[in-house]
């Protein structure tokens, strides 16, 4: 017997190795940027800037030294020390000697540098841990480093989407408490399935409590950038996205997540009965046909309606959107009957929600989580049955997971 929709068919988690590699590469980039800022501080000006003021050094940049490799416990990073000439005093980096002495300690800080490097307070915290209380960077240097990360996120939000052919989209949100704001900010995420089988992030935006207005703004932005929304949207039942879609994408079809539905039904029942009830519920989304699924539903209703009417009402509520997946290829059911496609990469983020709570600004938390999600995107696998996605995107019809023409042919042969 199956163990339910949170079992072996769940989307694969982001592997530790993939995340670790991405973190190491980002940390390498970060350390190189710190070296550049050390030179800026030493010369009292940025690269290509003219000498200003009587206190400015008369020295000049002079390329880079040989690449230097530092072996950490989880791999090796490579950086190049900027060189200067014509200076009154010798430039000494505080970063490079530190690596030579404390590589093992630094290894444990790489995730911190990556995850906390957006907010000013966290940047300073990471630098103090890295360089000690005498961190060589000024507030303006920290602002420049932070701005570079934020700029990457802003550019991503402006990319042209007209070339993307999307068959499905999954939507969900995660709440992050940022700074002193009274309410938690909802980070609204949309992942699209391209007809090539590849899954990509389409949106990562802060919104207010997953409201219709917040989701509507995201959907309008996507379409304004040329995206044609896919035929099916998969999301939780309480999201404001359904109201937004009814206005902005009325021709699209909707599938509510079975994971959320089952949890909502079980929450309406006492703990002593949940294991038994779960046996009924988890069989429904695995039924081979829509008719069989309805039969399992009716069996549950007959068994529990008298004693637990709220649970049966919860199951029946919005039923039509629970079985939409039967109108799409059977090969895709494992992906489209739940929001696991979104939930899986969110697991990486949720492991770090304590860090996100320390951000002073919602924008910084959003950019950090976007970075993490892009790391997760690199490990996404192609959808099963990806060769059928073009048929879905073009509007081909399916009954109980089988293409209509193929189903009619099978029925005639059986007759």
C-alpha cells in the first residue's frame, strides 16, 4: 500500500553537494569583491576614479598577483590579490593572511557569508566574524557590495519572457518576518514547466498575505514581459491567486494541492482517528480514474459524515479543482496533483528561516531567498513525460490521463 503523496514520488530535494558547491563559488566571488574593496579603501577611491582630495593616496592599481588557492574542508577556492604601485606604504591585505591561518574556521562561515550577505547588518556581522572587529571596509563599501547583489535580482525581474512556452505553473508562498514590521511578508513564488521539460522560477516577489492584489500584480508583470501562462495552475486552496487568475487567465484550468487538502481534512478530526482516516484520503489522488477517485471519496463521506461532518465538508469543498489532473497526461500526475515542485526547493529556504527573520528589510530577505531558489533550480530534473508537454501547451485534451483520440481508439478496439 502506498504511503501517501509525501512518499517516494515527492520531487527530489536539493542535494547538499549542489548547494555546497554553489555556496563555495558565491563565497569565492564574495571574497574577491572584499579584496577589491580593500584596495578601494587603501587608495581612497574606486577603480577608474580620479584622485580626489589631499588625503587620497597617490598610488595606482597595477593588475593582479598570481591566483592563490586555499583548501577548505569542503573544497578549494581561488582568489587573485590586486596589486598597487607608487604608494607611500605597502598594501597588506587582511583577508589573505586570514585564509592562511584559519581555513578550517572559514569553511564553516561560507554559508553564513552567502546567506547573510545582503542585509547591511548581516554583512557587517559576517565581516566581523571573518576579519575580527577591525574589519577594513567602510559603510560605503558594504553598501556597494550589497547593491551588487540587489542589482542582480532586479535585472532578473526585468528579463524578457516572450520566448518561454509554459505548460504548467505552480504557485505558493513562504512567510518571512523581517525587521520591525508588524506583519510577516509573504514571498510569492511561481515555477513554470516549459515544454522542454525544464522547470524554472518565474516569480519571487514579496506580497501582503498572499492577497488577490499581490498575486494579480505578479501575474500582470509576467504577462507584460511577454509570458503566456500555461494551461494549468497548481496551488493551495487558500491563495488569493485563484481570484486573480479568474480575472487575468480565465481560460486556464486549476488544480488544488492534495497535500494541503489532506492536511486540512485531518486537522478537522481528533488525533485518535487520523491514522485510519489517512488510509482513505491518501488513496484518492492515486486512483487510476476520476470515477474511482470519486468512489473513494464517497466511501470516506459514508464512513465519517455522521461523527465528523466538518472533515467531510472540508473534503467536498472545491472538489472539482481536486480532480482536474485527470484531464492531463498520466505521466504528469506525479507533478501536478500537489505543489511539491515548489515545496521541495522551499525546504532549503525553511532550514534558514531563522536567518531570514533577522533581515531589516523585506527586499533584502526576498533577494536572499531568490538566490537560494536559483541554486535549487540548478538541480531540478526534467518532468516525467516531458515529450507530452507541447501537447498540453497546445491544448490537446486528455481523459483519465490518456489523449482523447487514443482513448476512443482503445474503446473501439475493445468493442
